[in-house]
C-alpha cells in the first residue's frame, strides 16, 4: 500500500502527541491499481491532517496474473478479508503514544463496494465510511447494470444463478444489521454501470435500523472522483 503523511505524523517526526486520523481509500476496478505520484485528492486529505492510505489488495492490477485473478468469482470469499486487514493494520501501525487513531474507509465504484463491505461484513474495523457509487447487492447489481457491461462483470464476480450463494455472502446488504458507524453514500442519478438502486436499497436498510447515514445524489458529470477505471 502507499501511505502519505501529514508532517506531524510522518515517520521522521518527533514522537508524542495524538495520532493522526487515517483515511483508507480502496481503488475501483477491481482490476485497478493505486500508484505513486502526485494526487490532488490525496493531497487534500493530507493537508487536512489525515494519514492517507491506498492499499492494492488481492485482485489489483500490477502484481502478476495470480494476484489479479485471485478474487474472480467465488474465490473472492477467500480474499475479501484484505479489506478488514487493511483497516486493522492502519489502526495498529499509526498509533502514537499507545493510542490508536480513528480510521475511515472510502472508495468509488468497486472501492465503494469495498467501503460497504468494510462497514457491514467487517463492522467495527472502521469508524466511518464514504461509499461513492458502490454496489450493495451483487445479485441486483449484475441484474441491473447496463447490458454492455453485464458479461464482463459476470466474468469478474460470478454468475447470478450458478454462483448465487457466493454472491449473497459477498453482498454488503446481507450484513446491514452489523453496521455500527456513520456512513455516507454518494450516487450518480443516471449511472448506467452502478444503478442508483444500489445506494437506495442500502440507505433504506440503514434508515430502518436507525443507523446514522446519508444518501447524496449527483448528476453523473459531477462525479469527478472516483478514478475512471471503475465498475
């Protein structure tokens, strides 16, 4: 993973003081890849005092074919724990003076799905989440995404009929009763890839449980983030 630090929490900074809060961002794809280099979005976070972490979990591009294909179809069940491991690593690694930091999770498209997984299946790992055009139910996502993308996505995630049990187990909506922390959902109104219904059904489920959450709709051209390579 790549880590960017505010000055007071950099590895070379003097010890002491409160830990800096951490933002863990998961890239889209899932075949995307976090890379080094200047990132204005990351710089915004660092300037605000956050440690900014970008993991390349299993399924990411750039680390060989076995790594890239390790999350295809039902195999995702064996590697989805990378999302929890990244959060726990951040909490332990960036502690200061024996105090652990607050850790948030954010991402767009598949990164938005990762955010929902982190906040539901692995509730308690993260203290807040922001899901940008993330899908909450892999079955309904595959049923309702644009036809031109459905075949490609079935190859990645699994068949809605043959792999239905795995898809249900991998869907954040399945674990909505576990949510413990605030969650913000951001969704494009006319997104053909991740239909708005994915955010709506998650928000309705959260509201029914009284969880602190909010859904914000944007016109698609205003969604300058997440990265272009997305679901």
